[in-house]
């Protein structure tokens, strides 16, 4: 039951929306589409999510060095979640949550915090769901600081 809830296309699309929002905070460009495939495998496992949120002052390369144990099996996990990410991208695009193109993904929807997905999450969800959203947003911010999709993929041990 929990796995079905976590892999729900609407929930996964919401996490991608938060990652794209975090990315857009520093850069108005679309987040590279390949990075969307890293969001779910980093955000959904509780241990990785907690460690990412605890170590917010580190760069991605520092985090990967210090927390390498949390990346064991990451490539396999990322591969297993590819179909769920694709489904979330389609769902988000069809329902006006995400701008999905060859250039990347962007968060669509109101900028007004009270009407945004974040506002809805803040008021009507569990702490775990809010932490997933915070972590996804932080990943978007972290990715833009790294700036190089190939470097991010290499640090996480996956191929683009």
C-alpha cells in the first residue's frame, strides 16, 4: 500500500514540480530533463531524504563523498524508478503542473504561495509528504549549483 502511494503519478509529479521550482529559484531556465530521473530515487527513500535535508550546506560532490553509503544501489534504484518518473512527467504535463519539453522541465501554476502546491501541502498533508517536497525543492537548488548534468550523473554513479 505505501509503495503504491509513494509511486502515485500525481505525487511523483508534485515532487518533480518542487524540484523544478527549486531549480528555477536560481535560474529561470528549465531543469534538464535527465535530472528529473534523479529526483524520485533520492527523495523517496527515507534515509537518503533525511541525510540530504541534514546536510543542506554541502555541495553535491561533498555530500556524495561524505554520504556515499546512502548511494549504494542508487543506479539500480534510479533505473527501477525510470518508468514512474516518465509517468509522472506525462501526468504533470497533461494536468498543467509541469512544462515538459526537450529543453527540460519547468514548474507551472500559480506563484501565489497560498494557491501553490506548496500551500496545499503545508495545510493538508503529513510531515513525510512535506519532507519529500522540501527535499525535492532542495535537490533542484543543489542541481543548479552543480550546473553540469554530466557531472551530477557521474557523482551519483549513473549514466545520462
